[in-house]
């Protein structure tokens, strides 16, 4: 095995994260913010609208593994419920509000965001050996910001985010985008993830060697899919790549 480049999943692999996207406080905060923009929606009504539009986005997508667009959801809500007061707001503010709401609600929903043990020390070794990339199912509005929060943003190029593409793992095109960005053939690349279906199955379909990080998150079985390696301690990745 000659591995020249390594790509990683983020949530559940590099980062231990816990969010509650449907929590009442998320939509309470968003509803209160919207009252200052001339839009009156009760938090429960707002939550129902949000998830209804999400389902409509996913149903309308031509993709096999569709990804939703959080910023687009908030844009639809603002457009559909704008009042004369809303429409009179400065154009720049109106343009930025959907992104602000996506970021703000993600922040309110977040309960935990930290690195798994030994992640940084392993990445410090690996980035001296060759290119590193990210392939993550996440929203464009916050994926890179969360990597920045845990001081990992500068380790990776490219950073492939499903929200930028409109489809999510296990779609092989996301893994192929990472390979293209690293300038590496699939047979010379390794992918590390925590979910047997989205990560291991998806990366195997794209031809990468796979490592299952058996963390406290993610699905651990999918049909007869098996990773090439399984680790429970991030430092074991260095042994695999010796």
C-alpha cells in the first residue's frame, strides 16, 4: 500500500460535536430576531416552516443523495413572510439575513464542539508527509467556521463540503473532488471516517483505502461493508501509514 494523501470526515471523526437542530430555543431565538425585521412568526410555526421547506428541497432535488440548503430555507421564509417594513430594510442587510440566521441557529443548537483525543498531534505528522483533505456532509454556512473554531482549518486543501454541491455522501463525486484537489489517484489515497455507510461505503465506491474511526457517533454497520482498517485511537493511524 502506497498512500500519498489522506482525506477525513469531520463530525464524529475529527470533531466530537453535538447539536439539537429542532430545539425550541433555536427557533425562539430566530423568531425574536425576525420580529426586528418586521416578520411575526411564532417559534413553533417557524420550526414547522423550516423543516417543511427542507423536505421540499430534498424532494425536488434530482440527486440520489440530496443535500439541503439551510441558507436557502431562511431565504424562502424571509421572502414568503416579508412585510413592507422588511422590504424597506437596507439591501445589504436583506441579502445577509439568511446567512446570519443559518449561522445563528447553528450556534444556538450546538451543545458540544471539541477535537477527539490526539487529532492535532496526528495531523501535525501527516501534513508533513503529503496533502490532506476534508470530505464532509455539512452546510456551507458553518462547516469551515467550525473547523476554524477547533483550529483545524489550515490543515486541509481541499475542503469538500456537501452543501457546496447539493449532494452528500456516499456520492462518490465528493471523494473524487478531494482526489482531484490533492492531485492523487484513488489507489494512493486513504479516507478516515466514522460512518459505515456514508464514509466507508462511499469512499470504497470511489476506490480509496478506508479507515473506520470507531467513535461515539455514526452508523457502525451497512450490509456487508467492511473497512480496510478500524481504529479507536487516532494515533493508530500513524501505524497504518508507516
